């Protein structure tokens, strides 16, 4: 595409300057078969500093135009071979995007002739006798228009390039985002979800991961601040979520960590509304931290209606400092078959072709009319699809359903392994000692640290769930009944349970003295290894020589307790005053 | 003008009134209303939402930016006259912990 741009910088501010610049390099094609007329024009133009080429008829004009690409054409009308109208049409066609003004040279101001000039694509007229000042003024005006055209086209092309690049980057970001964030972790028998393509782009995330000893953590997040916030924050958030869940951290600790991270990397006006849950199959409870998610409910399997609404009690993540951050969770009971539903406002704000919103009313009505909890998710999906039928734009709809199913929640071995990846280290000899005083016991749960160290040392693929349980039991006993001297009999009733934990919190907060010491050693054994775990606590101990029932009452907690340890370990032995316990755990 | 601002005669109270949609489109105008005030001037700000028929999360972000600009915890900002819809957006986000509501 031969664009004959004058090689001058952007139009000068003053008129004279523009004239001077323009005149220097503008090439004018004069198409006139009458010699005297042509000479006059040539003289005028050359005097004004324009470069002049000439043609004697329309055909020559077209050929010359093709070859020399003039900036402007002065076109006579009546010429042999090809007239001015035809030549102009062809020249205009050839110049394409570039604006090459054509000024018709007319001897008459007859209406018909003028109309035909315009129809052929002509931009202006000049009648004899040719006035040099008028000619110059007209040429300048047309050149300014020409510059405008070329600027617009250039910007249009630049914009198109930018847009193409943006689209490419968006596609890439979406692909990366999906790979990193989803991770196949939502692929569980008790989990159903909707995550429309727009959701990912607009910054909704959905994460789920098994806890080391069963149960799961899940999170629905909604980034604000357009795609940029999501692009920046999604990776760290998912990394923290998966990493800390795998290490056995609680959701309170996880949201606190995410809050710090987002506070650091995102500007103040960007944040993450999130609902993070812990579904525990042992305590039959759902713990929730909800900061900014409007819809989170528990649907009762028996009642066939919403039994609990989980309100947003916190500011979204990434707004306040760690010292102001509130990590308190709400706890709810769950029974077999009960379902947790969380959705982003994309669902309630989804529009139909008339611009109406789906709304919370419609959603609640679906919960109300449902008779078969198993199909509720499908009913919601179908209703939404019907509502949106015909609408061109995609909405960012994100919906999560997690059913409380004991068997599925317990069985996390396969899930855990997939989440942890491969980590095979041949059984080796090593030991790990850890002495924890009151100060550290008061503010830190040491289990994630211990379990992670062990995993780093030995891998323990396939064992982590069990090891977590063993350590959990041992440490809870040592801390609760040893150091904090709590008695477990209260835990037998629901209110007693709550009382127990309240008392525990108080004693823990006021703890000034005490310790729990770990001595862990590992050696190869048969086809695997043998782990000897010894805990000593500063508590009074108990009479471990008396019969098993006393054992369970004082040292076990209501539920699994010692029985569980017995089933998982080779042996359990007590020493000293009963404040030292040693278990042997074998694995293959 | 969807966003207007008036100041009391003693210059101590500035009221910003939002009309129509409170979203990213009014970002610059909204910022103009407070960015000439310094935190140490101790000006009380009132954001009157009675005329607002829509608010999204970018508006929440703008409010946070305003609060930070005016000194964070030291800022004195009251949100007033929100409609039911807008009030529920603010409540779900628990913004009453950061802003006075009236």
C-alpha cells in the first residue's frame, strides 16, 4: 500500500508554519489537456513551492497516479481517451485508505456538471480564471483533512493491534488461571459447582481441598477491582489455601494469612470477598468465615428448606491490617444429606434479555419448592438457563454446593494424594525433638510445623492422614488434659461441649507455665518404617495402671480417643506419672 | 453532574451527594471531592447516597480509597440515606465497621 505521507512531523500550530512545511513536499498532479491552462497552473503551483507532475488525459493520470502517488490532483473534466469523472473514480478507488483530494477544474458552474463531479468522488472545484490565493487556501484545507484522515487511520490500526494483544493475553490469563486455581480439586462426589467462563475472567474463584485427617476446606472468592485484582491475587490466594489446608491449618489461620498477603499486594480499593468453610465429619460441624459473600445457606435434607443462613460478618479480605483482622468463625451443625450453598452476586444479578435480574427472591423460591434435595442444584441451573435464554452477554455466575456426606468426607486418601503429589523417600533413620513452652503453646498450633517437617524428611505419602490423626490425639490429650488440666466429662453433651471449649480458651489464654515436649524418632522397619513418638507434658498425669474405663474417661475425649490410637499404632505405653506417652507407628 | 459537593460555611463539614449510578464511571469526580482536603484539616465528610440508584463493588473500593486518603482510622466519614438495596450491599461488606452510617 503506497501511502504517500509527507515526511513532516505532526501539524505545526501556526498557519504559516503549516503552509511552509506543507508546501515543501506536497506533490500535485495536474491533469489538463489544454496546454496553456496547464502551464498557468504549473506556474502558480511551482511558485508556491509544490512539486508538479502532469498528465494530458484521464488514462495518463491514472497511470501516473499509480506510479508517483501524488498528494493532490487537479483534474480537468473534458479530455480525450478518458474524462475527468472516470479518472477520478479510478484514482479514488486506487488510493484506498489514504485521502487524496481531487479538485475539479471547471469552466462552468453548471449544476449538472458539479453534481457529477461530486458523484465521481471529487472534493472541490476551481473555476477559471485561477486565483492563486484561493487555490493555495483550498489546497491547505484539503491537506489538513488529509492529515486528519491519516491520524485516524493510524490510531485505528494501533487500537486494533492493542485489542488483539489484549485478547491474546486475556485468553492466556484465563488458561493459566484455570490450571492453577482449579486443580481438579472440585471433582468430588459431594461437590457440585457452576463456574461460567465469564466468572473466571471477572475474578471469581472456587477452591476445595481435603484436610489431612478427613473433611474438607472450600472457598468461594469474588475479587473486586476488575480482572486486574483477580490476575494479581488468584495465584497467591490459591497457593496459600491449598498449602495451609494440606498442612492442617485452620480456616481462621488461612484467612488471616490471605488477608495479609492481599493487603500487601493489592491497592486499597481492591479486595477479595470470600466465604471459607471447614466441613468436619468428626464433629459434624461446618465452620465458616464469611467476609462479603451475600448468599451462603445450609439446606436441610430433612426439612427440605433453608435451615441456616450464613451471614457475612467480616470485611472482605485485603482491607484491614493483621491486628484489626477478625478471624472468628461461626459454627453450624450438619447432618447427613444437608447441603451447603454459596454463590457470588453474579448469580443473583444475572440478567435476562429484558435486563431484569434473577434476584434473590427467585433463588429462595427454588429452595422453597424443591422436594428432592439431590436435584436442587440442577433445578437452580435449569431455572437460570431458562431465565437467561436469548441473552447474548455472558454473566459471571458462580455457585457451589457441598453435601455433607460422611463417607465421602472420610475418604480423602485418594484426594489427599492427588493434592500432595509424589514424594517418595526411602525409609531413613532420623529423629526430631521439639520443646514447647507456655509462651509458644499459647499462640501457636505446632502440629502443622511438625507434620510438615516430617513430610519434608520422609515424605510419608499415603500416611499423612493417619499421622495427622495420631499427632492430633496425642497433642490434644497432652495439652487439654495435661497442661490445661481440663476434664473431658463435660464433652458428653452439646452445651457441655461449648462450655468445655470456652473454658479451654480461657485457660489457654492465661497459660503462664507448662510445656509439651516431643521426641520423634524414625528408623527403617521391614518394608517401610517405624516411628516412635513420645510426648511429655507438664500436667499431673493420671493413674494409667487402673482399668481401661478410667483411662478413657480421664484421658480420652468423648468419641474416638485412645481406641483410635490403639487401632492405628503398634502399641501405646505410659510412663512417669502418666504424663509421658509413647506410641509406635509402623508403615509400609 | 452526578456527583456534587458542598461545604459548610466554616469549612468543617463537606457533603458529597451521589446521584444515579455510584460506580467506576464517577471515579474521577468523586476523588475530586476530597483530594484537596488534607487529613490534618479534620474535615467531616458526609456521603449522601439518597440519590444513588445503583452501587457496585468498585464504589466500595472508591470509599476505601477516600478513607485511606483522609487518614484511615482518623478519617471522619459518614454514609447517609442509603436505599434498602445499597444499605444491604454495605452491610454484607460490613462497611459499618469502617464508616459511620446514618
